[in-house]
């Protein structure tokens, strides 16, 4: 189709098709339930599914065009997530000019990603921006609320820009010629797309983990984990989601990526556990600020930050896990 998706492996094509099939099944199941129980209000669920279609199609197209458009997509997600974060967190009027420098960090961070400049990518925000932002705030001369202001801005930048940019940086990782460890059977088979397959693996498992934890919790969950933070999070939901995600990682990891079975399982475990932690962290933030959703960008889901909350933890951890063994 005019070269679209040609640079991606057959496994990635099938993965996108599989996701589309699952969304189609969800649509059909919802339609059947509406006919069977017409008085039930499923409007929010229908909105969620429609939004999922928009997300998947948009990502697939931008991902399929080129590596550059995929990176731009991530930069846009970081911008929207940071914008939502700053709209929720109280900011001092005197700091509005400082916010310009925080937003400027987004294109710069993704320039390092696009140029595959690992050294600058890894230290730009946690070192240079960490020093620049409070320095600029100090120069304003206002000390009231300084700690809260600088802490909030640093946390937001680290979470929405630095963490998420690790997902895009996966695109720079290529199939290793001499990996640091010998593969444990079965070795990964997909050598065509390299980092693209890793990125699809990360996003698929992170989102699957969210859905699996929700389903397990609704079906069997009773004991709450941290009811003051998120009353819907249960022990069974968390454990069921982690186990389901790990099983899926074992099933598709060696097929979709160049990871072997052992490292696919380990990656699934990392994504399952820390995806839950990322979700919980943003839930705690919303509780503290007294808001239900981070925004209204994605109907049925809330804001962009609501959708990528788990990814803010899984992206950097998965990247460094893969980079250690295959980078």
C-alpha cells in the first residue's frame, strides 16, 4: 500500500491485524449484549471501544509510515500528557515563563531519540533540565512555594517526557550480532524490524496488562490492595493481570521480537508488575489533586495521561532491560 508498513516485519503486520480482530469481537459482543439487555447503559464502554479504534489506527498509520513519524507520535503524546499534568497541578503565576523551558525539553529530547544520541538522551532531562529549571525559578526571586513548584515540574517532566521517550528510543535497538548472553531456547525469530518489534511488544503488553487486571478484578477480585488510592484495584486483579501478561509475553516474545523465551518471560513479569505500579502512581496523583481523570482528550478513557500512566513506568524499565542484554 504505497510502501506503507513495508519496513515492518510480517509478525508486526499480524499483530496489528490481531488487535483489530479483538476490537471487532469486542464490538460484536457489545452489540449482542445491547440486544439482549437493551435497558443497560453501555455508552461508556462503547465510547472506550471507539476510542481504541482511533488510537490503534492512528498509531498503526504513523508507525507504518516511517521511524520518524513514530517518534513524532511519541513526542505529541508527551506534549499532551505534560500539558494535562500541568493543567492539574497548581502552578505559581511567576513560573509561567519557566514552563516554556519545560515544554522546550520535549522536542529536544526527541531530537536525541531521532539522532540515536544515547549519551544526551539519557542525561538531558535528569541532569541538564534538573539543573536549568530550578535555576530559572530562583532567578525570578520568589521563594514562596518554591519546593512544591520545582518538585511538581520535575516529576511531570520525568514522567511524561523522559519516561515515555524510552519507548521511542527502542526503535534504535537493532537485532544483536553478538548478544551479551547466549539465547535460551527458543531464541527470538523476528530479525526484520528490530526495535520496532520491541516497541509493539511493549505497548501491546502494557495495555493488555491494564485490561487483564481490570477483568480479573471484576470477575474474582474482593480484597483491595490500596483502597485509599484506587478502590478498584484488587489482589486477584493484580496477580491475574501479571500472570496473564507474563504468559502472553512468553507466547509472543520469541515470535514477535529477537528476545529468547527466558527474557520474554522476564520482560512480561516486569511489564505486569510495574505497569500496575505506574497506574497506581497516577491514581495517587489524581487523588491528591481531587480529580477523576487527567483530561478529556480520549472519550471513555479520560486524558492521554490516563491512557499512558502504566507506560510511564514500563517504558524505561523495559528499555534498559533490553539495552542491557541486546544494546
